[in-house]
């Protein structure tokens, strides 16, 4: 085993004593991310202030043969930032400067720890915003967004993080600082930046991010439509897309999710709805008005029994409040829950939702559905009570079966929360051994000794380094599974 | 035996003047994999429509051309899900997608694979993005003959590395692309062009007007600035009128003749310049023959000679951009650095070494001699 004490001493001298944590009690703050039932206490936490310090930490880890894991705000929902018991956790919380807002270039340059929403706040005075808007945007970091290729309600029209990043500075896993792209589009050579976005910290650490800024739309119109059945809401969604409209967002919630949101934030959705849709259009006023009328008509034609149109920003915020608080809100109606994240082709929505509800019923658990209906990204919330013997296992079974359904319908095991350590086991169901092997060619090019966030994404590492071993306890020595 | 899977090359089967010995024309991914597996000792260049095969440096060595034109056709068009699956050799002209479109601008005769492999783009990249944004899944035969897939058939998908990005713009150096999955867009109900002689400095005003143009193109040769507006009939009418007024321009049904075409002659020096948006006017004002997307900072230039190549490159690089020579007559090509400075080259070489350790696929055609 590597000499952690010596490594910590080296880091203290290179960074500064207050930037290196080894106190067991303090370390516990970092033992998990948003997926709190996996916990590992890291050996050391480093809090670099600059890219050069990140590089120094990585080089020290490489010299000592010690694994390192990046952490932004720790809101990830797949255990991506789960520490390594014998490794260094590199936390970007001290790297929160917005280096430049270059509105004339439609770009901003930020440090990785900058909070997503802060980019928008900095750009708004210039008439711009940062389009990717995960529901966690008030707390999650741009570095974490880059690593997860995060999306949000509005990625239906505007795309994901990968479509909004034009430059990165990274510390590669050998400790070298490398620039990929910048403010200008289409840099020559392989699109390594494209490969890095979504790599969940396994290809190095982003130390500076250049993002696209998007013009604030001239007009935004939002409606809330209530339906007597999920099928009707699904049909309305298909009709809107089929009519050639590209809304900024189409979000759906079912009765149980609405119940939870009402209990938590009293959003006042129409009573008796089996499903609600939030549809938002944005763009030039001349376009939005015409299409908004069309969308309203399509909701009516597909059986909406009530349609509310946001009269002002306040009302719009209220529509969204119910939706954006939904994950946390289910805590009001259930002591425990699993947040699932899977994708299906949009046209399969009604059928898949029916099968999920049958599955839930036969296993005696409840499933609340909140999701990005426009792009078929499901977020089923599987509710259970850990105090009841066997319920956790049943919930786990249903949650896993939902992922199987997504694969069966030709979708994906994750639309935005990432694979992390939680879903590595599902990767072989979505991809063949050759597909996984090819992804790991990239891993081997960047990180032949597998020190950068080892054990995440891939159930079995490729030959170029880390020893094989698929058992969780083996891959994460000291991991406690709750 | 590769001889059983390929025919002898004829006079037309060369790449940038380097003749091939053999040509294979597989019709399926499996046949393509068999060809590649049988060609493990050979150097290979993939040929799509062959429209721009002579662009870029010539290969260091060439045994086998794999031609994708039989590897053609639409596998699937799921209209309700707005996706299509296309074989690599499918020509992009005349795709039958009904009320939907694959929003990739492409030159006549180009194939799906060639367009993805070169990361080519056109005017509408301002609104729709480029191949890298529209590609959601891909099948590739690796240089060792292994068939491999990445991405999938749904737009939203973050499972595993996004290898589609890596293959896009890799000029056939990482393997043979056999199938691509794309997201589609609805065909707009209406469109209009606004043609004007406003200077490139007018672009910020267009952007500030929030009319969401699909394209803003500048042409130094004619001194024109033209804008494409797409959308509903009422919306287009109003938005185009606004731009018309802003630029003191003229609304037209058809684009200007130069729209979407490279500005150079067939035997000239053609460059792709990309700069931060605010640098576009400076490039246009150099007096060089440049043309392209003034709304995104991607322009094409017809350079008169090597001195002009270097002058434009210096200007782009100083401004934080790039300048790549796409095509040049052989004598010029032989003494020119086609790619210019490439940050991250060491990592790129390591990627190439992993995918193609013997450097058999398009050797020497890519950055840094990859
Ligand atoms: C209530 C709630 C709602 C959410 N809603 C959404 C949503 O709508 N859409 C969505 O996509 N996600 C959502 N998430 C998930 C999560 O917020 C995102 O994945 C987010 O991008 C994580 O950012 P973070 O800073 O918290 O990263 P962390 O959790 O700290 O880390 C996430 C991953 O990124 C890596 N990482 C962090 N920083 C860097 C860096 N600088 N360089 C390289 N790798 C790095 C880590 O190693 C880890 O693998 C939600 C989470 C919560 C709790
Ligand atoms: C305005 C404009 C801008 C352009 N911008 C660019 C540009 O930036 N860069 C550029 O190179 N071209 C550009 N082009 C040229 C052109 O768009 C592309 O080169 C064209 O799409 C190639 O299609 P093709 O089928 O004829 O390919 P070919 O000419 O046959 O091949 C082109 C390249 O792609 C490779 N290739 C072809 N098919 C495959 C496959 N299935 N798998 C792997 N590799 C394959 C070939 O080896 C070769 O390197 C531009 C054209 C125009 C009009």
C-alpha cells in the first residue's frame, strides 16, 4: 500500500496546510455524493485553488501510485464522486471564479467549481444565459456538469452540456495540463473534448471550461395542461412533436408525483389530474405566439380537461416549482425512495409507463413518475419504507427492472445522471464486450494506469492497467453498502 | 484472403496521386468487418462519394481502398422519435424523410460517412449545429476488424464515452464508419433569405434582435451579408421584415449564388478558418476572399498563395482560432503544413496508437502526421 502520510506531507507543502484534509472526522463530510447509500471515506481530501495546484496533486498521486477522484458539488446521483478509500479526493470548491464573460464572442470562461446558475447570472446583464439547466443548477458545478454531460428540462431544444462546451483545460491523468478547444469552433484534430465531456472524471480533471452563451429569447410562454390519463398526456406530447413544433421543454408528472409536489410546495396543480404536462415555448415572439396556440389546441384535442397559461414570470415559476422540487418532494409521501434515470424512444412512453405500473403493483411498491416527456427521459421514483422487511429489496428489483425495460425498448440506461459506480453493472446489457472494450481504448490513451476515478462506468477494466475484479468490495476497499 | 474480397485497382483508384493496389466494396457492416480483418497487413483508405478524397495530405502508403457506396441505404426512419439510421455510403442528396430533415449542409454527392468523417458543416450550423451535434449513434469497424457501436437510438443518452464525437472529423484514421444514427428536425413550414450589403460588423445587431436566424453568411467577394430565417409562415414574415430593415436589405426566396459553396477554384488553395465570433469582421476586412458563417465564426478562404495562407493563419491563431488548409495543388500541399498548430497533439497520438497501433488507416493524412 502506498504511503499516504508521505503523500499528504507532499501535498501540504505544495498546496498549503489548510488545503489538505486528513482528519477522519472532517473527511467524513466527503464520504458520499447525492447517492447517499454508498459511502467511502477518502484517505486524503485536497482543495486546490488553481489548475497548477490540481496538476501538482495529480502528479503527486501518479508518483505514489495512488488513485484520485474529482468532486465538484457532490450532487451526482450515480456515485461518480464516491471517493476511493486509499485515494485522494480532489475537490474543486475553491475554484469558483468566473474568469471572463465574453458576450461579444458568446462565450464565458469559468473555473470548474463555478455553480451552474452563477454562469447565467453573470451573463444575463449582457442579454445571454447558459442554456443547460439541470434541476440541481443552484448547487451543481460546471466541472460536474462537464463530467456528467448534464442535461435539464430545456435540453429538448437546446441540447446538453456537450453542445455548449467549446473549450477545456484539463489535467490529464499523467499530470500534464492540456488545452482542448477554446472560444473558436472546430479545433483541428480529434475531438478529445467531445470524448472528455461525459467521461465522469475517468479521463482527468477539468480545470477551466469555456462555455457557449445563448441569447435570452425574446419571448417565453408556458402552459400547464391537466389530463385524465397518462395515455392522453403521452398522446398530446406525440402530437406536439408530430406537428413539427420544437418546444423548449415538455415535462410530465403523474398523479403520485403531483401528490408529492403538492405536499411539499403547494404548487396548486389542477385537482384530479392523472397527469400534467408543462410545455414551454421560447424564441422570437412572432414564432412563439403562433406555435403556442397550436400547442394549446393539441392539448385540448388530446383530452386536456384544464389548461392554464402562465400570465407572468411569477406564475411560470410556480408551474416549474412543482416539477423542479419533485425529487425531494417524494420524501413527503414516502420515507425512502430510489431516483431512477432511463431513456426510451418517446413513442414507447404510454406502453412503458403501463408496464412500469404493472410491475410496481405486482411487487407491492409505488412508483411516482416525473420526466422529460419530450425526449423520453424517465425519472421513475420508486417509493419504499426501509423499516418494512423486504421492501428495500423489492424496490431495488423494480428499479432494476425499469432499466431492463429501457434496454428492451432500445433506449438507454441513463439519460443524464451518468453510470458512475451505481450503473456500471448495467453497461454490459446495453453494450457488447467489443463496445466496452473500444471505449476503454480511449481510457487507456488518457489513463493507462487507471488512477483517474477507477472503478466507475466500466464493470471490468481493460488490460492496460488496473487489475480485473468486478466485486464492489474488491473495487472499493472499505465501501459500506447501506 | 483479401484477394477474394477485393478487386484489383484501376486507374481511378488513387488518393491524392497515390495509387491503390486493391479495392473492396462491402455491402454490409459484416462484410466490411471481414474485409478489414483480412487486410490486417495492408494500409487502407476509406472512400465515400470520393468528392473530397484528394483534400488533405496524401497517404504515406496505400494498399487498399474500401469504397462504401454499396454500403448504402436507410435502415430506419422513426418519424415519431425524430431519428434515422443510415448506412455510411448513403448519399445525403435526396434522403426521403417526409416532413422531417437531417439538418446537415453537404455538397452534392457526399455520403453520410464522408460527411461525418470530415466533420463538414455549412451555413445552417448556426441553428442546427454540426455533424457532432446531430449524430447520436455510430457503428465502426475498428482497424483490427472488430465491429463496435457507441451511443444509441435515443437523443438523450450518457451511457459510456461519447465515441461518436471522436469519430466525427477523424478523417478515417480510427476505423471504417459503417452506420450512423442521427437526430432529425422538422422541416420548417416557411423560410426567407434577407440579402444585403451590410458589413460583417452588423452581425451583433442581428443577434441582438433575437430573431433566431438559421444562418448568417458573409461573402467578402461580393460584399454581401445574407440571413436565412426559418419557421412558421407568419413568424418568418415578421422576422425577415425586421432583418430586412435592420440591414437595409432585400427579402428573397432563393439564396445568393455563393451560398454554401467554397470560395476557391477546383485547383486553388482552400482553407477553413475558425475564430471567436468578434474576430469575424477583422477576417473579412483583410481583403482575402473569405466566405462563411458570420454567426458562428467558421469561414472558408481561397488563398492566393502560401504567403496568404500564412498571413490568414497568423491572424486566426493570434485571435484564438485555427486555420486549416483543406485542399491545395500538389506542389503547394507538399511544402505546406496543412493543419497548423494543434494543441493536445500528444494525447491525440496516444488515441491513434490505441485504435490503430500499426498506423494502417489513412497513414499520414491527419494532424501531426497521424
Ligand atoms: C435534486 C437533484 C436534481 C438533479 N437534477 C438533474 C438534472 O435535471 N439533470 C442532470 O443532468 N443531473 C441532475 N442531477 C445530478 C447532478 O446534479 C449532476 O450530475 C451534476 O452535474 C453533478 O455536478 P456536481 O458538481 O455535484 O458533481 P459531483 O457530484 O461532485 O461529481 C459528479 C462526477 O463528476 C466528476 N467531476 C466533478 N468535477 C470534475 C472536474 N472538474 N473534472 C472532471 N470530473 C469532475 C466526479 O468525479 C463525478 O464522477 C440532479 C441532482 C440532484 C441532487
Ligand atoms: C462549404 C463547404 C465546407 C466544407 N467543409 C469541410 C471541412 O471543414 N472539412 C472537410 O474535410 N471537408 C469539408 N467539405 C467537403 C465535404 O463536405 C466533405 O469532405 C464531404 O462530405 C465528403 O463526402 P464524401 O462522401 O465525398 O467523402 P470522400 O471524399 O470520399 O472522403 C472524405 C474523407 O472522409 C473519409 N471517409 C469517407 N467515408 C468514410 C467512412 N465511411 N468511414 C471513415 N472515413 C470515411 C475518407 O477517407 C476521406 O478522408 C466542405 C464542403 C463545402 C462545400
